[in-house]
């Protein structure tokens, strides 16, 4: 630290640089895991409801509380069905994956007009025939899907468009599976199961303009001693020649960043909203009206934010034995 007698750690992580706001409010999945076996959906989406807590039996053998009741903070996410409206095929090139072709299931639902404009009198049969004749060249099959927020508790009308990879080791079987979903609603049980390890991709809460104390955790200088130009500031902001160092904590926009949390555990998949609904509804959300999942711990984003899920890309196994849930807190004061 130059003039300091003692070394000091830098303030703030350099993992996420530059600190810019996300381009869109829905998370973007850049990588998908390679999952062998039977064809299956490798992703899904839902809307964050809020947090509560559960009482469960600790089932980790090496835990000091093994076999005893413990209290765990959990997040509730509502998962309305998604509507699969298209199939997209990719081929491998020396520059990476390239779209080979796609086709849609027409006509689309009425609510799809809010987000998708399909040219009139378009015929996708040629694209479908082209894909089916070249399945030996295809390396990746994905489905195009629409969320259905009007079936959730947020009463939103405009859906989001998702691209979800189909997992498996046989391209023809993957294509036939995608074709079986085309033009249909897919419920949460097609992807979620108790004990599944998943990755959560979402955009965090936006916190507006913040100073270095909140944004980077810089130490507050004492008000009464050894400071002259402010006590919630950085003492020195590096040399200005040839340019200021980008690693120096500076005030600016905070939050609304895309983040991925790995290996989150699905504790419970529920299909009956009355089991989880609080009296009067969840704070800032309301009543759950469709399927829901309970996930251990916290996840990024505020209530009503779209949350995207993916098969765990770093996990050694995708499904583990879930703990037994003794009680779910349904207090009107969440977290109590």
C-alpha cells in the first residue's frame, strides 16, 4: 500500500468488473451442462415470491446436528407452466455453435402477441424438413418457450421468451422429445424434483447510486481525528498520471447485476398453493396460484423478479437425498 507501514486488503472484489447494470431484467444463460441419459429439459423459470423458514431434520452425516431438528432459511419461487412454441437446432463450427434452423408451432397463444411478431403467411415446414433431414449434422437441440405470468400471483400480462437446452446423448431422441413438447404447456414437475441440485440465474436488486462505504466496504474514518476532507471517502485515489487505477473504490451505480448461484438444493416441489400461502399473501407478492418450489437459502433479486434455473453445471451428482421437512413457517410476518 505504498506509504503504509502495514499492508491492508483491497476493498471490494475484482471478480465482477466492470460494475455495470445488466442489459435486461431477465437473466441470460451462457453455458449449459452436458447431461447424458434420457432426453430432458435442462432449464426452467419462475417468479421469486419471498423468504420464510422451515424446521427440518439435518441429514448430513458429518454435521454436529445430524439427526436433529434445525431451522433453515428458504426461498419460495412460483413456477407457472411454460408454453413451448418452437424448436431451434444448432451445428458446431470452428467459431462455436451456429443456428442451423428453427420452426414454430402456429398459431401462437393470444398473449404471445405482446412479445413476438410472426410474419403473416409464413410456412415453417421447409425449416422442419431441413432439420429432420440433417439430424446427423445437428449438435444441439433447444426449445423456445414462453412464460405464463398471467397464471401466477403477480398478474403480469407480458410473457418472457426463453431458450432451453434439451439434455441427452442421442440427437434423434432429443429432437423427438422436443417435438413432443411443441405446442404444449410444460409444468414444473418436468424439470424439478425433491433433492435436485440446480443453478440459479437472476438479476439482483437495484440499489441506485451508492458511495464507497456501501459499494465496496471501505472503512469509515473516525469523525473526530485524522481526517479533513470527509470520513466516508477513500483517502487516496491513486496517481492521475498516466491514468487513474480502475481498482480504486469509487462511488457509482450499485446492484441490478446478473449473478449465478451454484448448487442450490430443491427442498420441496409443491402443486397445491394452499399448502404454502400465507394469510393475506406474501409481502410484496401476493398469493401463489400455481406450482411452487422451496429452495434452501437465499437467491438473487427482489420479489416478482424472473428467476431462471439450470441443471447444476459444477455438481458431481445432480440429485441427492433431501432432508425431511417437519414444518414450514406460514406466519404473516415473514421470517418469524
